[in-house]
């Protein structure tokens, strides 16, 4: 009898919470369709930190998470690039790309080389990626401006469900999915993700200071949608409302902007609780670890008041099974 490789290779993309959300859905998919799951965790400028510097190994049968170099596997093989990104004929300097991809292969360890060889057996019908399928279906500009992350995610999952089901029910394997999106509904509030002990301990030290604490997630820097829709003045209104109701409570602040943190601490003093952040550069592993500590702390507040269209705010609320309120003018 011919051996059937019931494998799903799943490349997760984006920042911390996008990866948690997409992997969470990959776990659900692998269980439902009885697939051997290999998660490819790219250590790149969007999140340059090993999975195992953040979380303990997943205690799931037939699941492995592999740290990979940036742009693996597409930049390491011309055929995979053509199948998942677009024709090499349309890529500038296609011949140079092929040469570079060949040279990159020589730097791979045996495990990654073996994975690349397995990926080379996949045909185009067994590949789903953001570039080819998901990104165009995720949202229009109208959705981004008006819907919360949770609302957009629900619409997206409904839109792709039929195509995804047909793809997964196909008996042709192995399969390859590359995405930053959640593909299935949330099931168990990230129970499979257990942070390593040092990260848990750092979060617990801050949570020990909580007193009827609300959480604020104020996203700034490169997230133009959050900046445009969730201004600092709106978060100040939230703070003032809660302090007026109970002056003994405090506020946990999570932000990627040092000036925002300073402004609120100057204004409210020790009512504002924060974690020490060494850097906001996601290309630095320390920044990713600090972000996970902040995520855990947010999840232990009574309510997360989050920035518009931020997966971080929603993931914290889901993790802690607490309400999330997206801070926009019509809800403050």
C-alpha cells in the first residue's frame, strides 16, 4: 500500500498575536482533518524571536513548530516562489533570484533541507497563501475603517470557509498554507500557548499590583489605522470616567510609544502601571518577550480598552476571557 503523507505545512506571518491566532486555527484544522502539522515560525523583522524563547513546546501529538530563517521557504526555492507568490517571469532579475535561492539552500541545516524537499512535492492546488487567496478577501477599506478586529475576522472566516473546506477535504497531500489570519473560530482561548516560566513570573509581578484594574492598549508607531481612529484624548476620557467612579482603582498601560507612556504617567502618576520595556524594535527578541509580558498582564485586567483594528487588544481579551472595548469616538 502506498504511503499517504497527511501533512500540513503552515507558515505563520506577522507579529505576536497574528501568529498566535493563525497557529491556533492551524491546530484546530490539523485535529479536525487528522493532519500532521508542521508550523514554520519565521524569525524575521516582524518578529525576530524563537517560538521557544516565548512559549513551552506544544503538548500536541503530530505537531511540531520549527524556527526558520527569514523568507523560508519561498526565497530558498524558485518553484515554491512561483507557486505561492507569483510567476518568476514577472519577477525582476528572476535569474539572479534563482541563483540566490540555490545558494541559500546550502546554509540550511538537515531538518530544514528535509522540509524544503517535502515542500517541493506540493502542487499548486495544495497551496493557500495571503498573496494568492486570503488578503483580498480579508477586508475592504470600508471594513477597516468601520469594523472591529473581531467583526472583520468573523466576516473573513465566513467568506473563506467553503474554499478552505474543499482544500482541506482534498485527499491530495501534503498541503501548504501561509497566512497571518485566523482561519477558524476561536475555540479554547489559547490554552495551548503556555509562556515560559520567566515571562510568566514577570507578568505575575505586575498583576500582583492590580486593584480593579482596567487595561489600555494604545497602539501607535506604524499602525496608521489605530492612530487615526483611537486618539489619545479618547483613552484619557476612559481613564477619567473610571477614576471618577472609583479613585482607588488603577490602570495597566500597554503601548508601543514611549511618549504616550510618559504623558499618561506625568498626568496620572502611580495610577498608571506599566512594565519595563527595553526596546520597541520587533527585530530585537527582547521586544517580543516584553510584548508577551504585556499581553499576559492585559489579559488579567477587568476590561481591555483597545486600539482600533489591533489584534493585540482582542487577543488579550480572548486570552483572559474578558470584555474588549475598541476605543473610538462613538463608543467612549
